[in-house]
């Protein structure tokens, strides 16, 4: 045993029952003509970078087999003794016959189901010979489940359309971007394949993931002190990280599934569950986080976290519309989202001369010199006019001419996206000293009047 046993009587009683139950299962198995089997899907990395390999593995369904003689197990003297030991232990017995879990997920804890879970794990590890080593290893986690007030969780969100030069990047104390290990890759993709509705979901390959590690409060029975759902908290963290990565550089990364994986022992039947976020299909250029991007990413992440404490409704809307633009298939819809984002940043309450003010304030926010200001001003004036044509159903004349240069619609929108990326970052920088949105607007207008950065 690597940890000190907190209840020697529970350890002895549980061990005695497991050894007797294991003996009974093997006796029944020797007389059985056939076993119920189940098919497990295993997905592994393929040789090709964008492919996966899928195999179906048949294995004994120990749970179904044990169900056929469960009454014999509960009639064992060792079971009755274990029940007495548990009933005398208030820490363990408070879990019996009630809901146990977290604020986001609970199951009714019943002794027979708990014991079956432990027994099946031992049978799967070694069907014919009881492994004392495996039991002791499991017991550490089992006792921790009863005596600790928290579960430890590892939330994993596979990233679509993403690659990196590094295999692990620590973003915060418990937040990482990692390249999935072969085991994590197999577990995640096998779970997806098991519950997939189509081959496109089975074979979508993600090699990297957002990972957040934390403790989650254990809830026994109905919680009298509701707290923020851990799923909601984790989704917000991953959303913010996704936003910061998009602000850092171009590339259409996304995620839409989060897998909460307990790293401490639980009685839950699935090692993985999942919850889905409101995302659309990811398409476009692959996001490549290069080695020299990482220092910039960490700096931007820290600045973004500080902004989150003083965030304004305007920049919230700007960030949402910036993100929406990544999910649009039509270029015209991208442009509308990006211009709404600009309006939220630099036109919070204006009702007149919108095109002029948007272009002028954006040029003050983004550009570093007169030449850049002139270029950004011309770009934003043209973009705003085209946006107006789109929403009023007018035909866009191509090519689009800006300062005597010709552009197609996608090229124009890509330049607008780049300017928006810089505008949001610079806006956050200004918020370090200008706490109110109105103060930022006054700052930009005064810069325009003085023609100084």
C-alpha cells in the first residue's frame, strides 16, 4: 500500500468479500457454456497524419454474467460482514442509497453496484487469478472516494484544426495545451466512435487538446449550497483561451466537446462522459502555434485575464462577433459580424457619421504612423460601405478598389479581420489606464485631433 489505510476494518472486510466473490465467479464461469460478450471500439492514430484506425474488440461482459447470480453474492457471509462494517463507519455509510457526485452529475450510490464495479475491474485485469496488488492499488482510490470532500478532474477538449511545434504548453497553473498521448487519443476517439451518429464524427482527428485540471466538490444528496457548475466554469476558461489564440494570429481553430475525466477513483460507470458546446463545423486554414508564438500567447493571456475583471459590454459584444465570424461559411456574413464588432468597440453610442467615425477611430486604435492610418481609414470606410450594400441587398462591384489597389471580397475581409484582431488587443491595452468605455473613445478622439499616437 502506498498510502496509509484510514479504516483497517473496511479494508479487511472488502478484501475478504472480493476474494470470496472472485472465487464464486470463477466457479460459475467454469460451469458456464457461453458468456455474454460486448464489442468495444478502439480508435488509434493512423499512419497518415489525418487518418485514424478503427478496430472492434469483443470481450466478456462481466457485469451481465455477475447479474445472473447477484443474489448469491449478497448472501455470502463476507457480504453481510462488510455491510455491518460499513454501517458502523459514518464517513462511508453516508454515501449509501443516496445521490453522490458533483453539481453537474450525480448517480445513486448502491452498495451492490459499487461492489460490482470493483469486482469487474479485478476480473478484467486478471480473470483467473485474484490480484492482491491490483486490489491494493484500487483500494487507495476507493478509500479516497469515501474520505475526501472533493474529486479531482481532468477536463479535455480536443482542438479542431490545430497544430503546434510543442507537445505541452502550460498556459496557467492548471491550464494546458497538450498533444494527446496515444492512450488519451485512443480513449477520446473510441468514446466518440461509440456514440457517433456518422462516420464523419468517428474519423475526425484531433491531435491536440485544451486541458484543465481541478478539484470538484463532492455532493452527497441534494446540495443545500449550490455553486457554479464546474462544466460552466471550464467552458468559460476554454472559450477564453480559444478567443486569445484567435486574437494572437489567423487560423480557424475550434472545439465543441469537453470530456470530464475523473483522475481520482469514482463509482461512475463510465471513465468518460462528455458535454457539448454550441459550436459549428470548423473549416479554413489550420491554426499553427509556433514556438516563437508562445511567449506572446502567455503575455496576451495574462492581459486578457486582467481585462476579464473590468470587462465592458462593448468589448464583450466585440469578442462574441469576432468569434462568430470564424463560423460563417459566407464571406458576406463574416464581414457583417466583423463590422458589428468594430461598432461595439468604437461606436458605442454614436448615431451620426458612423462610417467616418468608425474608420477614424479604428485608424487611431490600430495604426502606428500617418501612412498606416491613411490605409486603415480607407479600408474601414470601404468595408463599412460594402456592409451597408450587403444588408440592403445591393450588388457588390468587383474588384474592390482601395487606394488604387484591387481586391476580391475575401481579401478585403481578411484585412478587416487582421485590423479587428489588432483593435481588440490594443483596446484591452488601453483599458489598463482607461477604466470606462467612454474614456477610451475620448482618448481615441483626442488622438485624432492632435494627430499623435
